[in-house]
C-alpha cells in the first residue's frame, strides 16, 4: 500500500467508524484493519503526522460533520466515527505533545450551570477536536467561575457554551456577561437546541451554530 492508498483507507475507516480490526462494525469492513492499525502503520511508514491528520482524519471528520448536518447520518454513526478518530489520534499524541503538529487553537467548551445535558456538547467537542483544535471540555453544570479560571489559564482560547433548556438559556446569558465583563475581547460561541442566532446576538456572543460542523466553520473563520 502506498501513502495515498493508506491515507484514503484510513479516512474511510474514520468516516464509516471502523475502529480496529476486531470491531464488527461496519459489517461491510469486517475483518479488515481499522483506524487503529492503519494509523499505527502510517506512523511506522514515516508518513508525516500532519499529513495523517489533515489528509485522512480531518478530511474524514469533515465529511462526517457534513453528513450529520444534512441528516444523512445520525448520533450513533457520529459517535462511532469519533471513536475511530480517537483510536487513530492515539498514535499521533506523541507528536502533538512534542509540538511537531500544531493545533489551530484552543477551544474551551462546557454545558452551562444548571444544565446536565452533554450528548450534543460532547459531539461538538469531538468534531472540533477532529478538525484540528485542542479542546478543553469542562463538562456539564459549568459555572462562570470555572469558565473564567480556564480562560485565565488559556488566554487565547475561544469559548463555547452549550444549553439545552429554556431555563438554562438565562444561565448562558449570565455566564456570557460575567465572562465578557472580565475578558472583553474573548470570542464566545453558543449553541444547543433552544439557542438561536437572535439570542446569541442578544447576549453579545461572537457567533452561534446549530450543529458541530457549523461550530468548526465558525471557529476556523475566527482564526483565519
Ligand atoms: Co432532558 N430535556 N431534561 N434530559 N432531554 C430535553 C432537552 C427536552 C427538550 C425534552 C422535552 O421536554 N421534550 C426538555 C427541555 C424543554 C425546554 O427547556 N424547552 C428537557 C427537560 C425538561 C429535562 C429535565 C428538566 C427533565 C426533568 O427532570 N423534569 C431534566 C433537566 C436536567 C438538567 O439538565 N438540570 C432533563 C434531564 C435529561 C437527562 C439527564 C435524562 C438526559 C440527558 C443525558 C445527557 O445528556 N447525558 C436528557 C435527554 C437525553 C434529553 C433529550 C431527550 C435529548 C437531548 C439530546 O441529547 N439530544 C431532549 C429532547 C430532545 O432533544 N429530543 C431533552 C441529542 C443531541 C445530539 O442534540 O443536545 O441538541 P443537542 O445538540 C446538538 C445541537 O443542539 C448542537 O450540536 C448538537 C449536535 O447537533 N449543539 C451545539 C449543542 N451544543 C452546542 C454548542 C455549540 C454549537 C452547537 O457551540 C458552543
């Protein structure tokens, strides 16, 4: 297998959620090497980690995000694709740590105080990470103080707030105001089922996205 064939195959594994050779899913790829084995092989073959990331993994996750936006795939397919992505990424971690592979930026994300919904937030975190960002996931029920502490430690980060309840939209508004009072130049993006573009403008957020791929596009535009 040459480099191009290997990266194409690796991208397919991520796109269709073939985690490793033992994984029975997807049935059409049963018994074949998965993202785990192929990423390992790519590193052993000396393919540049940035090429593995950009020409296989990110490419595949972009497709996954687009298909999800277009409702061609659903949450389970996106989760399994993210699992395959993570299996491949494990082989690239040493290169990230050494600084050989540069991230596009840091994205701090959390579900706002009072809100325990994390499925959508986790999807956003996974897709953004898959798109080449460092993601700091603060979890659920995150207070303004916790966001602010994290921003202090990561001053160039962009912040993402997620809310799933109409009641916690108020919490989102309060947290956004507290963050902006202390960090007026911070870039803040918001999302979650009840959140709208109008609401994001009302609370002074930098931007809004209704889905993970939109969040990636927004983030990329903010550092372009
Ligand atoms: Co809750 N819940 N829930 N719930 N729950 C909803 C949201 C609800 C609409 C159900 C309903 O009544 N039809 C309703 C909210 C009504 C409202 O406020 N308008 C509701 C309620 C009322 C409640 C409780 C109050 C119920 C109760 O206890 N009486 C309670 C609140 C607890 C709390 O948070 N304090 C509660 C609890 C729960 C569970 C814990 C049981 C569970 C959450 C488990 C978990 O997350 N780990 C749960 C669930 C699963 C749901 C539903 C069924 C599914 C939510 C979900 O995961 N959707 C939901 C009904 C529904 O949506 N059909 C419901 C799938 C997910 C992929 O979509 O989260 O929208 P979503 O994320 C999307 C986008 O919004 C976007 O990208 C994601 C992918 O496309 N996105 C962002 C999200 N964050 C983003 C951030 C971005 C950008 C995009 O940038 C930063």
